[in-house]
């Protein structure tokens, strides 16, 4: 399913987490690894001549070479095909262009950068890529002290949230492919949104219909999992969706959450659906999103 894995890297120590997950995916699927560092053109002061411009970008370009070599060295040690690139441009646009030009099948990215402005920039970049990419994105949470929250490897338990929508179905199909490759256990979860429905005042019949809809949605995904001979369980919960999903994933010690997202136009206040955005930003385990 994945023949080309892209790792956009910022060269930080925390980026080891994204590298680890990318290498493991590439090893599992016998895929090629691509490392990309983007030198942001938007940070360039005005009025630089060619000599000053070369001096201004030299540290970033050196950092980019070092960061991408770090990735390719790890990949080649595992016997994988690897390539690297350092490009200038607007980060999220440059990443998306690279995806299209090199037939990338999945992007592995950190959910924030290192500190201060870098953190804001990479966080914004990741969210834009999540929103606009036509390929799955694996988001890996980086901790504040630059140590990786997880270093990658063997997904033994996947949580697949569903609401019965086309977006959720597409995410589930990708997640089940991943689960089959890793022989992982699958938990399919539907959350009846308590912020939308007032269950204290709602008739019992309405509550029953909502729960039945949840059971139907989870069973549809579960049936697809059973066709692949995967161990699967279904759960219908009630509450605030993001909170319930994160709590459930923690309770079952899941290794990955896979969910759909409906992209919005960049420039609006919130780029992702609210549940997906909250899960991606707060999850301590990787989140696979399919747009």
C-alpha cells in the first residue's frame, strides 16, 4: 500500500520520533524513504543581494543537509532505499508539491516544532498539510523537552473512530490495511456527541436510535476487519468525542488512532474538523488521518 514514505524534518532532537515511525513503516511495506527539509522563504529580510542572501541561508541549508542525511543514514542502515532534498519555499506548499512530484503515499510529521516561533511554524505547517494532502498523514506528537513521545515501531492495537461518514470509511479502509500489515488488534469506536444532544431531556427512543446508529457504523467497519481475519471489538460511548476517544485509546493502551478529516480552506480559523484537530493536538500516540 505504501511505496514511498516522506519525512519532512526540522532537524530537532524531537524529530527522532517521526524518523522512527517512518523507518518502521518503510521496513514493513518495503517502501522508499524520502527526507525533506524546507528552508522557509517567508523569513528572508527584504533587500538582500546575492552574497548576503547566500550568507543568510547558509545555516539553514547546512541544517537541512544534516537533518536529511540523518534520516537517510537511518534508512540505509535498515537496507531501505532513501533519498533526501533541501528546498526553499512556503513549508506546507513545498511539502505538498513534493508529495505530488514523487508519488508519496504517506507523510510522517511531528505535530509541533521545537520551541517558540519554530513550534508555531511547524504546528501550522502540519495542520495545513493534514487539511490539504490527498495522501494519509501520520502525525507524531513531540514532547516539550524535545524527547520523542514514542520512537516508532510495531503497531499492535489500533483505535478507529467512526461516525458512519464517507470520510470515516476511507480512514477505516486505510487503517485496516495498516492493521493487516502489522497483524494488529482493532477497536472501532463510535461516540454519541453529548454536546449536540441533551440526553437528560431527550426521549428514550431518540437515545436508542443514536446508539443503534453507532452500533451499525461500528459493525460495518468490524465486518471489514473480520474479512481480513483481524481481531476486532466495537464500542459505542457517549460524551465529548475527542475526550472520549483519547480516554479510550489510553485505557486500551493503543499504539495508533486512525480517523478521517474533512479539509477546510486554508485561511479559516480552524483548518480541521474540531474532533480531529483536538485528537491530533492532544494525542500522546500517533494519529493517522485520511482526508
